[in-house]
C-alpha cells in the first residue's frame, strides 16, 4: 500500500502494488552488460548481493481505467564502502526513468537511507522494518536546489516469501 | 496531509489536518495539575520544554459529512534522561485516548523515535525533518504481543510559523 502526497496541491494518490524482489548471481551476464552500458565496468568486482526488482501498481489516479496496471523492472547493484554505507546502482531510478547512482547509509537503528541526485530532482528514500515481515518505505522528492519539497510518499509493505 | 493504511483490509484513509503546537512555560499550573492527576508529581522539576498540541482533522472516512472535523488537544511533557533519550508524558495518547508515557530516542541522523505501550497496543512513531519547514511523521500500531501490525500511517507536515 502506497500513498503519495503532492504537497503544493494537497492531493493524495493511493496505490496498491506488488513488488517482486529476486536475488541475482554476481556473475550473471546482465550485470556486466548493465555496468558496461553505464561506463562502470570497473565496479564489477565490488558488487555485493545484486538483485532484480519488478513492480505492478494500480493507482486511483487512473480514472479512465482504475484497474490499469503500471509495471516496470530494474536491476539493483549495491557497492558497499564499509559496513554502514556505500553506493547503489539502479538501471531505472525512482524519480526519473534513467540509470541512477545513489548513496546509501544505515542509521544506528538499522534504517536504510538512500539519497539520489537526478538531473531535475533529489530523492531521499528510507526503509525500515517494523516487524519480521512488514517494512515501511518513505520517499521525498526535492528540487535540485534542495529546499523545495515536491512530493512525499509512504509505503507499508508486507513480505510474502515464495519458496 | 496524513494517510492511514489498514493492512489487513488494504484500506486507505486520507486525512487533511491542521496541528497547532504552542510552547508552555514550565511553571504553568496546568502542568502540575496534570502531573498530580497521573501520579507523577515528582517529575515536575525534570520536565524540559513542555508544549501543547491541538488538531483539527478532516477524513475521507466520514462519508455522511466529509467536512466534519474531528479535533482534540493534549499536553506534552518531555523528561530527558540524556541528550538523546528520555520519556514523554502525554495527557492524551496517540493510539488510545488516555494518559500515555512514552520512551523517546534520537537516531544518529536526528530522527525522533517514540515508543508507547498502551493497554491494547504498542505504537511506534517517527518524526524527521526533510527540510527546514517540512517534516514527515510515520506511526505503526502493533498488537501488544508485538508481532501483528494493525495499522501504518504517514503524515507530511508543512510548518507555518505564526508570529
């Protein structure tokens, strides 16, 4: 369940989505191919626990056809710098649909904070677990100058483990 | 702007609310009166920066009269234990409408985390600033046993300073 808040217009968007996360082996050819495409081939040996993400979302902002599903997928490659921080490469970004390099850090209670500078905006995402199988995810979209907040969103996500 | 997620039923609640926060002097009689009523008079000298909070909320879960406003107010008394943690006394709790004593801590990025055990439930609230005048607030309601998540909610809040 995901809620978007458009602060300037005080508009809510309610979204139901399904996200599939699949771990990928480090030696899968698609990883090397992606790194070459974004000119980061030298990072190949530094990647740890890469994974793929797919999503299908139904938004109440699709008045013509509320059951219309928007979907997508991306490849996510973590590059740890130390135990608590590092970089994350994504084939598709959160705020803009292009390759994105983010910085991540873990706070002292385990909250994961991801900051991404896009061409037009800066995104700050946070993920924290509230129980074994429920996590919360918030994201804020700022203007590149950093002072204006364009959008806030929040998702509560229930993990379903497929065997 | 506040969104509630009822996880079991996948129901969204969208709320627009106005919150007024007013600092109160430590020697105001209402503070002592409240402490006596909850048998915590000995805490009187430990209180730092007490304040009052008032809210007026319009929810889309009021189909009969969407403009109906629910409102309330409470007194909030912080009792720091050290620079990063302490207790918070509230005359009205978040999850249950009764006196509540919470534990708070600040994470290493300044995020404020408040945990309250009520009779029937446990609430975890988080507040963090995303710019000078915009903050996010999330809250999770768990069963007292702690494993079931009843509700998640998220608010994006814009500060309006009244002079």
